[in-house]
C-alpha cells in the first residue's frame, strides 16, 4: 500500500534516516552497555536480526506503564541515546512490543531536530493505522512528538483529531496541547465543535486551556 505524505514529512523522514545513519549504530551483541566495540554499520539496520539490545536495557524498557528517565537510560544507551532509541522504536524485528512502546515514549527525553523528524515520520507512516499494536505505537509516537516538537508537531499530529479511535483522538488533543503552539488552538476548537465523545471533549478542553495558560 502506498502512503502519500506531505512534502515536509517526506523531508522529515529523510532527516530521521540521516540522523540514525550519523549515529551509525545498532547492537551487535548483548553487552552491559552500548559501546563502540559492539557496533554494526548502518546498512545492518536493514537486517532486523541485528538489533539485539542488552538485557538490562530490554528489561528497563519493558516495564508496564513506566517510561525510564534519562539518568536510567543514558548509562545503557552510550554516546547516541536518541539514535539508539529510534533504532529500537522503529525496528521491524521480533522485538517485544513493550520495549518498542517505551522506546517511542522515552524519545521525549531527547529533544532535538533528529528526534522530532523521526517521530514525525513515524506518525506520517502510520496515519492509516486503525487498531492493534501499531495503533499503540502511533499513540506513543504522537505523545512524544507533542512533548518535544513545538510548532513542527502541529501539522503531522492534527489529522489524528479525526481518527476513528477515541483514544487516538484524545491523545492527539493532549499532544497538541503539549506543543505550546498557537497554531494548535483553532484546530482544537474546530474538533471540539463536532466531537461527541466526552473523554475526547475533556482532552480537547484541557489542551485548549493549557495552550491559553502558556500564551498568557
């Protein structure tokens, strides 16, 4: 299936891939720490069997409803924590879904252009997802993108205000509120005018209030 993307998001995908390539790294073995001696070239990212995170990191990212803090992650991720997390989150390997989910959410701790681009590309690629674990990945990516993306996050997130899933719509509203962007406010009001689900309406109202507070 071909997914059409806005030009800006195609560029975001390129930036994200470049960011991982600059890191140039994935786990080759299961060391106690992500060290330079345990690296594979970026082309091995095409081989999903190459991504094998250390057991300690896998356990840390596998916790239920728990997103590790940078102080816990940094000793295990090495010199390129964002690149390592992007590799885990976007891996097509036989990876524990919980690890991938927490990797998406942990990216909110590493705000930079490459992380924003990778999250925006993930959102663009998963816009057509409607259910299952892929929807959970989309929701996690949206929440992190809203936290760190600012104005740049509004365009990729806003279509999800019209998603079939009430949980996705609520997450999109919350994420837009987290952006702090003035551009998000009219979009939230527009959705509030037609939204019928009370949970989503509450998320929309809270997001609008948060944006108003930030702009005072």
